[in-house]
């Protein structure tokens, strides 16, 4: 059973403040579930437009039948780490100061013994349900982030009361939404967005956290305005505490920073997949329907890498060489690096000028010849995040963390027993939280963090091989030639 605390200070890492969990049915009747909930999970991600969750219930009084639960209920609660007073750092789904979640289905209902049911209630944010019930058919003109604000707040669409934190876009355009669900409409805009403070970043992330909505670029997660360092919100260490270690003064703070377990979902860039997906090199044939012309810009990962900021950003000349894949030759018969094979991926992009009586391209609202270049940059950056180094951490619950936050993971090489050794330069360093699972079970609040990075701590410089392989061509042999017939060779 979930335990309930309301203390101002933590007695141990993993404590939490949770005064109630109320189920409100379609008639307005309220049932306090706090004595029958055995587990609660809340999920948020930079790849998801809405927050979802689940509650596992043991029911000995047939509450599911008495309340006539049918998928129109709401779940109200307020969750926080002890000592948290700022409303920005709470998971507030209360009726009084927040907004309850909406139940949308029941699963795994089973009778474990005589008189005892176990089932799971699944819930999501109000906007998740509004998105399913409404469509956007409207044109928006001007800065792209302003269109997102209007869709979110329009009472005919998402009608959200939640706070939106957004990054201004540097491009303006007329966007015609062709009868799409609100989340799909915003995602269409996000794919076209270019940050105002970035030279080369393309594409935004639109997602919901338990604290509100976010519309922002990857650059905003790893830096401030693309030019100054962003301080990590938390530093984590893989350092199990020895109970008699007197050198640790604050064991609670130690446990908050300590990683219970970790594993790498992706250990490094999947070179084969990223090559095929166009992460390193990409030729985009951009066809202009207006004047029947085309251009074929070629994207080069190592060249473009220097123009954008990344997770281990320090704002100095070393940043340009912190790419996980070195720029040395990848084949024995030439000097080309992995970014110099544009035929790795070839795609066709249709565009046009004067679509809305402006001399701009149809994709980003800028120079029509830049549509292909920007599209390749957007695809490459998204691949670097999804198919790059991805880390999963299990830590004690800290309600002020959210997807999009920057953290620092201190990791020493496994073959080192020295405490002063330099951290792992490839897998340690700064990461962006991409997903969070908040889990309340028994008397412990834990978080499962999924994190991503698109760089390494120390620059990677390409070297030259000491001995180059021979360029001799392989022999050609006709298997039916009488002089070299493989069937007669040993006769």
C-alpha cells in the first residue's frame, strides 16, 4: 500500500509528500483511494505531447462497481519531494490549485482471492482527451510560436489552462492547418520551426510535463540562447554508500545524487543505422514547382556539427571536435570520412515560391533554396538524439526534475579503483533528460530517467593509419574457364 507523508523535511532520500489520491466519478462523487493504491506511475517525455499515468488498485469493497467507473472519471492528487514549496516544482493535479487527470481505461482486472480485486486505472491530461475530440482547420500568419500559443489556448481546440514555456522562433510564415488534431497541427509547426537565437538548429520539440507545456529547440536544453553555458540541474554519481563511511556528511543529499542502477540503451551512435538514415551525410534533391528548377544540397555532419551547440557545450574551440564519431578516413582506398558520402541517403523534397504571395519557400518560410538544407539538418539532429548515446538511470524521486533538463552524470571507467581518476570521457558528462517515469510504491518515491547526449566530453581528433591497405583489385575468375576451372583445379 502507498504510504502518505506531509513532512517538510526528508528523513531519507525517496520520501515524498502525498496527502490524498481522489477518484471523482461522472456524478461528482469523491472516493479517497489512498488506502487501496499499491502503485502509481506518471510518464512524461520530450517525444510525447501529453502526460499519462496509471494507478494499481486493490479493491476489497467493490469500488469499481459502486462508483460505476466507465472511463469518465478524474484522478486528483498533489505530489512533491519534501521541502518543495515552489509551485513550479510540484506535480499538482489537485482540484483546488491544479488540474486533475482524466481516466480513460481500466485494464488487468482480476480477482486474486475471495473478495479482492486488482485492476489498473489509466489516466492522462485533460489536453490528451481534448486532442481526440477536436480538429484544427485554420490558417495562422506570423511567428510560428505564436500559432502554437493560439492552438493551445483556443477554447475550440485544446483550451489549456496550463503554462506554456516557449522559445521564440526566428522564422515567420503562413501556416494552413488542414483539419488536423491539435497535437498533430502543433507538431507540423514544430517541424518547421527555427530558433531565433541559433544559427543552424532546425525543428522544435513540443511536449507536456507535469508542470505545463514546452515548445523549444534542442539547443535551448543544452545552452542559454545558443551562446552561454547552462548549469546542470542535478549531478548524479554511481557511488553506492557504505554504511560506515564517515566521510559523507549529508547522507540524504548523497542518496539523492546517487544512482541506484544504470544501463546504456544505446552505447554509442549506431553507425550503420545512422548512415542509412542520413545522420552523417544526406543529399536532398529540392524541386521548386514554381520555376521547375531543382538544387541538390549535401549535408556534412562534421561541418555542420561545429555550427550548433551540443550536450557537453563549453563555449570554446574544443566544442567543434566533441562529435562521437571521428572525422578520419573510413575506407582503405580513399581519404573520405563518414560525412563525405552524400549518397548514403538521397531524398526528394517538393517546395515552391509564392505559395502565400511571398517570395519564400514552402517549408520554412525562408529562401526557397534553403528548404533542402534545413530539412537535412533537422533529420540529422533528431537522429543524433534518438540514435545516439542513450542512458537509463534509476534514482530517488526529485519532483523538480522534468524532461528537457540538463544533468551531469559522473562515471568512472570500470577498470579504475582510484577516486581521483578522470571520468569516462565518452559515457560520462552532460545529458538531457528525455523521459521520466515517476513511481510511487510503498514508502518510496523513485524516478526512472532516460537521457540522451549528442557529444563526448573530450574532443575526438582523427588520426592517420600507419599502414594503408593495398589497393590491389581482387582477381576475377570465370568458374567455367577451362584453364582455371575450379572443378578441375585439383585433378
